C-alpha cells in the first residue's frame, strides 16, 4: 500500500514533467532537453526564497513565476530563431541550453547539495487498513492530490478554452492553423509557459525526495522524458499514463531487494521494449509519412 | 588523357590531407619519443586526443552521414572498455602484457561493442529522429547500470585494468586513428556512402530507389559502435581503472560537441575539434599553478567555465548555421566567397556552377519564374518544396 502511494506520488511528479515535454513536442515538434533544468532552476528558486524569507507559499509563488518566465525566455531566444531548421539542429541547441543552465547554477551555487524539506516536515498520516497500520507522508498525499488537480485542469484547459483549441489546431497542422488566423508563435510561447509552470510544481514535489544541486533536474528530466515517450509523445493522457507507469515501476523495483540495483536498467529497458513493439508509444497517434 | 584527368580528380590532395597530417604527426612523435623529449603528461594527453578522435569520427558517421542523433556513444565505449580490458586481464597471464594482447583486447572490445550496436540498431530501424535519440540515451544508461552491478567487473569501484606501456599505447592509438579514418572515409566516398547519405536526405525516396535501408542503417551503427569500442579499450589502458560514472550521458554530449564544433559531416573538422577540445579539457583540469593563482580561482571554477563555454559554443554554432536571422552574415563570411575573391572569380556564379552537376535546370528555372512575385515573408513557416522531417 505504501509502495503504491509512493509510486503514485513519484509517478505524479514524472507525469507533471512529462506533460511539459509532450506538450512542447506536440505543438512545436521539438524536444526541449532543457526542461529538466527548468525544474532545477525552480528548485533553486524555492531554496533561495525559502531560506531567506522562510515562507513556503511565497517560495512556491516565486518558483512558479521564475520557471514560467525562464521557459518563455528560452523559447524566444534559443528556439524561435531555429523554427525552420532541422530537428537535429534544434535538439542540439536544446542540449546546449540545458548545459548552459547547469553550468550557471554550478557557478552560482556550487556543486554541493542544498536540502529543502518543508514538505517533509509536514509529517506522516497514520491509519489502519485491513487491520494493518499504514504510514503515508503528507508530502506524498499532497503530490498526488495537487498533481491530479493540475492534470485535470490542464486537460480541461486544452479541451474547452479558445487557447486550448488553438493549441490543438497548431499541433495538428501548423500551416493550416496559421491560415485560420492563429498566431502559431504565440501559441508555442503559451505552451512553453504552461510546461514550465507545471515544471515549477514538479520541482516543489521532487524537493521532498532529494536535495537540490545543479544536476537536480537531469535524472527526473530523462525519466520523465522516457515516460512521455512510453505514453506516446505529443499525447497529454499518454504523458500522464507513462509518468504514473514509470513511477510505479521504479518504486516497485526499488522495493524488491533482488533487483533494486538494476532499477534504472529496467526502466529504460521498458522504454526500448515499448518502442520496439509500438514505435509511437502507448497512446500515440500514428501519422502517415509522405514523400 | 581523360583517364589521367580522372585519376587526378580521384586522388586530389585534399582527400588525403588528413592522412598526410596524421602520418606526419606519428613520425614527429616517433622522433620526439626516441629522443625522450616527451613528458609523461604529453603521452597521456596525446593518447587522449587519439581516442577522442576515434570517438568523434565514428559519431560523425552516424550524425553527419546517417543523419540520426546518437546520445549513447559513451555507452558503446563503455561496453568496449569493460569487455576489452576484462579480456586483456584474462589473457595477460597467458600471452603477456605485450602489443599482441592489446590488439586482441581491442578487437574483442570492438566486436562486443559492435554487437551492442547491432542490438540498438534493430529498434533504430523502426524509429526516427527524436525517438531514436532517446533510445540510444536509454541504452547508454542501461549499460552503465548493468556494469555497475556486475561483481566480476569490479562493481561500483570500477575495473582495474593496469596501465599499458605509454609509448606503445600512443603509437597503437595513432595507428588506430589512421585505420578508423581510412575505413570511414572510404566508406563515405564509395557507393555505400552515397546510399547512406541518400537515406539521410530522404529515407522513403532512397528506399524507392532500391537502397537497402535496413542493411545500411545497421552497417553504420555497427561500424560506429565498433570504433567506439576500440577507443574504449585504449581509454581503459590509458587510465588504468574503468569506472562507469565516466561514461555518463555527459560524455556522450562531449563527443557530440566535438562533432558539432568540427562541423557535422566533416571528418577533418571532427579531427581538429577533438584535438582542440581534448587539449582544452586537459589544460583546464590541470591548469598551470601560475595561471590559477593569478586568477585566484577555485579548483573546479575552470571546469564549470568549460561547461558553460561548451554550451555557448554549441548554441552559437547551430544558430549561425541554421537561423534565418544569420543568413546574411553567413553569406558574407562564407569561405567559398572569400576564395572566390582570392581567385578573382565572380562570386555570383558559384552556386550556379555547383548546381550544374545534376542538370535539372528546368526545375530551377521554373522556381525562379514562380518566385518572382512571391517574396518570402518573415516568419514564414516552411519552404513548401521541403517538407519538415518531423512532419509525418
């Protein structure tokens, strides 16, 4: 039971990050490798604000604002000039941005670990189920709950608002959407803003699991990216499914001593196996290739 | 007369310049090491440059000619290093620690990496672009995770390989660079190389023209992995202990930086960039104390600056080569134009001369006619003639 809740909470974190990857991929047709490092920046923002002001809510607010602004800035400066370039060029630029953010963070904060644990200080909830005592930390419950709210909100946003409809149109066919009067650049910018907004929350939740350092974002970033690909990159429900699936696999593997040290290998093998069976991911849409 | 001209064209000096330079380097090194002028650190730096060259050239084959991004090159190197050095350790009591054992170890490391290249190449046949990139990244992480947990490879402490004789290792490395370069260059300039670039430019069209896409994709992956495996064994014997942390995703990126810095698709560029980046890295890892004191820097500040510099270089080069904003600047600074000025040739004719080879002037003329009153506007999405590779 505890494993399931922990798995869900890790899965919710992965899903939140994966949503950022998948939305950007669906709409701008590029892999934003720097997404994991936006999480790192968000975590440092929380660390700095929390240790100077001591108020968790302000810290979260600051992190959200910084992440969103950062996401939009990266899009404007690094990716928009390359809108017509080959995917390989954009991908390499994204890797460059990721390195740049890590380097700058290392220059400012050093390579050491900075623990922030106001979520962990919320304590644990105990209750009994089928006669056995179960302890679940508040941070896990908060992660799952808030994660679910954010994901439902996002789904509703994309489905029912005008902007959401424009996003889906751009994702379907950018040229045709532009002809309908949709400003594709603006929509892509909004997508980056939403992705980074979700990343800020992901950084908050991930802080309850590990202390922040300059490479804080790279592992959850790669894992969440894996999750997005497993679910079918470009598909929003796919990212949620993939994230939760990966979180569960990771937690279950870690809880079995015989295979716990091979967790990373198992997770990535799942990715490769799924891609071999279904190259578009679990919920991905198949597109015809034309010459 | 015609044959003579043909041979002259085939054996143009520019095709062989990298071999001449490399052989020159080997001869100079031979003289220097015979006179004892090379210090211990010079040997290790030169060996490091050598195996970095092998890595850059083999990654360039995948990125520049097959057009697929591989983020797991360090993973292949890791397989080669572990298996090759393990076999070296096994053979050492039997055949001694001579050059023969080293060559057997290198071949076995290369072959085992090539087998993994084949394994990763199979899903690669069904995947494209971004999906393949994440698949290779995943592969690199799997390899590291598995080697970390296998007890007979030393586990997390790493595999102890023992240092090889410095002088022999340097020359083996340089000769390997030469061999790998020759294989790769000849592959590219052959019929097979044209098939590979055809797949890069348009896979469906290449398939329609009868190119065996499966065969060539696997060939490139296997060959590139084999070279990375060779380089892994050289690395293992140069550093004495292999630890899986050193083959992380970051190292794959470092190799990618070499390829991008040298120019995607340019082998000579890869060689030069591998030399520069490795030399700079070695310099920054052990900066002369005088400089460190003068700048009053901490121990790792220079390493961090290196990371930032890599990132900035990577972004700027891609921007410069791809962004429409810089098209004007690119035109102005193009080397071809500078040469044209030098030769007093009209720069306007260069592109026309180049276009002559395929003789589809009708299409070009038609485009010119059609383009007269259709000006390309700022922010236009795609060139209608050229569908996006990502669009399916």
